[in-house]
C-alpha cells in the first residue's frame, strides 16, 4: 500500500517562526473570495489570505485553529508556507474569532491605506509571476 505524503506547514510572522508542523493532512484558510482547502496532493498554488481562522489537522494533535492576519500562502510540493503579519493560536473558536475582529479587522485609516497599497503590489507581483511562469 502506498503511503500518502503529508504536508509540512510553516507559519511565519515578520520577525519569527510562529509554528512549524509536519504530518499535516489538511489545511483550510480564508481568502477574500472565501474559504479554501488544501490536501497533500493538491497542485502548487499561491493565495492572498484575508484576516480569519486558519485550520489544520495533523497526524498527532488533531485540529489546530490559528487566528491570522492578512498574508500570503504558498504551496510547493509537500510544503506550505504561510506568511502573515500577526497570528494567535487557541482552542476556543469564539475567542479566536473575537481576536480576529478586535486585532486584525479594526485598523485605523492609515493602516487601511497602507495595506491597500501593499495588497495591490502583492497581487500585481503574483499575476506577473504567474504569467512569467507560463512563458
């Protein structure tokens, strides 16, 4: 019987590694277009993440819930790299959802303007990178 390859997950914050976990069987994340799931054999992809709850399930430890700020998710082979501005872990989904609303969604006008410009730069980079890869 063939053994299924599992995902190696890393969640990075601007100045440190937040979590590193191997043996992950699935990941569910949120983008501006809605939630999406990743399984070990899904094709490689890049996605811009919206503030929300990221869920992953590991061989040991069961489901883990992370509140994450805006960021980028990159899947290449068995590796998934999530780079976000801020993150929090917990077991109570209600408290994590409150943390997302309190800490990540309530930004002052200046932060919103800066993030808007950065999001446009990130999405432009992703589009150019994708078109470059197809050439």
